[in-house]
């Protein structure tokens, strides 16, 4: 799950009660109004990963600006939550050589992208519109304002699709 804009306590409750593993990639500009929400998430076993400070289009930026966006978010997450992220997801899935170099310089070990993006009523695919073992499914911390559905509604729809096809979910960092 990317960004961090929608902070739905029902999402935390549902994911914990059902023991659904997931990975979070956070951008400071949308989490700074409620850092405590993500601390609760972390206490429930979710690893908090890097998604930049302000969610910019990285390839248009100099190495120095990319380094600031990525590495300063590393510092903020480490200071706020006590652990440095090992994973980085570039905003929009767009990056260049400088992005990877900057990420590596501040301790990032992997830059995983995704095969499908989940919405409450559909999925958008990069490939052949099917799930495969090891596929990464992206979604965002969004809710009624953006989707006319809640985060728990989205998770129910995605989990139904995944389990109907015979798959299970796992935390990304356990496999990268």
C-alpha cells in the first residue's frame, strides 16, 4: 500500500483481526498529519518503507534532489519509527539510474514495482491480466473521497480475487 493519505482505523482492525500481511510505502507529505496511525500499523507487524518525502516524478529531477527526496525520507522514517526502510517504491513507478544510485546510498536494498494495481471495483494490469506466483499487487491508502469505497471494501475485493484464484498474500519484504 502506497502513500498514506487515508488513515482508516477500520483498515488496521480488519488487517489485524484477519492476520492479512501487507507492506506500506509512505510519503511524508501525507502521513505527517498523523504519524501515530502508522506507529499503530508498525506495532501490528507492518514494515514501513520509503515512498519519498513529497511524491515527485523522480526522473525529471537532478541526482541531488532525488537524493534529498529519498534519503531524507529514510531519515524521517528511521527517526520516527526506529527502523530504516530497506525497500523503496518510486512514485508512479518511475525512476532512473540516479534514483537507484540515491536509494542505494542511503541504505535501500531493493526497489520493487508491481504487476497489478487494485481498486475497489477493478484491477489494472501491466501484464496479461492474470495473477501469477510472486506478483506484487499495489494499492493506495485511499478511501471514500477518492474511490466511493473504504479501504476495508478494497481489501475484501482484492482478497476475494486472490483467494478465488488459489493464492495467498505475504509481506513483500519477506520475499525481496
